[in-house]
C-alpha cells in the first residue's frame, strides 16, 4: 500500500514534467514559425515603431509641458503594439490553421489541446515584449524620456499582462472568421479601436462622442495603466482599469469556448 501511495505522486510529477516540456516545445516552434513569417514578425514590430518615430520623436520633439509627446506616445504606441502582436498572433494564426485543417491534425496527436492555445499566447507575449522594449529604448535614447529601471520593469510587466485580454480576443475572433478574411476583420476592429481609445491622438483632442466611446474600450484602460507609470495617466484608480480588462478577458474566453465547442461538434459530432 505504501509503495502504491508513493508511486502515485511520482507518476503525477512525471506527467506534469512531460506536459510542461510539450508546452515549451510547442511555444518554441510557434515562435520560430511566426519569426520566419515576415508578414507577421516585421509588421507587428515595424508599425508601432514607425508611428512612434514619426509622431513621438520627429513631430513631437519640440513639444513642451509636464509630459512630452515622446513620453506620452511611448506608452500609447506600446499599447498599440501589444494589441497588434496579440490579435494577429492568435486570431490570424488560428483562423488560418482551422481553414487548413491543421488544428484537426494537432487534435489527433498526443499533444494536450491547451498547449496549442498556450503556445500562441506565449508567442504573442514574447513579440509584445520585443515591441515594448524597442519603444522604450528609442524613447530613452532618442526621445529624452526619463524612465528609471523600476518604472521600465513596471511598464513592461503591465503591458505584458495587458496583452492577455487581446490574446483572448484573438482566440474568439479566430473561431468566427475565415482564413482569408481574418486579417481584414482584425484590422476593421483593431485600428478603429486603437484610434478611439486615444492611442494615436490623445483622447482630449477627439470629438466628444469618440471620447465617450473610447473610455469604455479595453485599449483605453490598458493605456491609462501604462500612462500612469510614466506620470501621464488620469485620476481614475488603477483597479477600475484592471476590472474592465479582466471582465473583457472573461467575455472573450467565453466566446472562444463557444467557437471551440461548435468546431468540436462539427468535427466529432
């Protein structure tokens, strides 16, 4: 009896270690796949960096005031960048692989289904980190942004945690758009949402109706958390922003679950 009892935890530990290795390996190859896919790896990095250089470092270099444009836009374009990396990394990839039947191939293998989704999320978070670090480097070296090491780490942590709601949104979209229409559908949501949330132009300069719309959108709440780190946030408590982001994540995961069950019913029903 003692032998059987001692064997059970050992077997569980071995199983967990095996699953962990599968998750890491799946995440590694998902990252390498997207790194080699230039339409993803280049675009998700180049667009926020290009906009930041143009509006934050070139056009905004003569700005004055308590918060310079380079500082403000570093936080908002970092939010814009992690949205792109998260949405295109999950939604476009999932929609394409569903259309090609690759997900069914994965389901027939011994790989745990959760590892497939976790790999896409981990890959998106890694690319998000690259975008944020590059923008911070440009801001500090070329934009005169004053950012301590503690603030830089805090900003990076907030933005990477904030990428998870958009990964969840990407999973939901990936189940309800086709492989050919996915990029267009993502852009139709991603770009207007970014603009209305004040990521390109500060919310105060937008028409009143757009300001009211922007204040209920998830990117606005994440950008306010990021702006709070650099001293440019509003007076709203941070907990309110996190509550909105968590609620948005749960809603998107629920929609993704419906899509997953629908696909399972079609395939295995």
